[in-house]
């Protein structure tokens, strides 16, 4: 059985979105257990996990750098 190019592209897309979501999740200010639970949901149920995370997931990223040297922009 041959894996089609479309299937390969979809698998790569799912992996990229999973990594992006988990990276954003780790930047949140939630407790470690909450982050692990969301990461498990995203990995175990990729597309459904994305939808649930988009609807109910943690908001509020960590605060930006407070020093004037690092806060240039």
C-alpha cells in the first residue's frame, strides 16, 4: 500500500500545528498540570483537540521583558 503525497502533506501539517499549539501553550501562565493536560489533548486528539483548545484553551501569555534594554521594539 502506497502512502499518497496528500496524506503525507496532511500528516506533516498536523504535526506542525501540534508543535505550534504546544509551544504557545507552554508560554501561558497556567499551572504545569494544566499545560500537560492540554498538551495531551492536543496530541491524542489532534483536530478535535485544536478545536477544543481554540474554544476553551488558556489565554494570557507571559508578560514581556520589563527591562528597557530588552523591551525595544
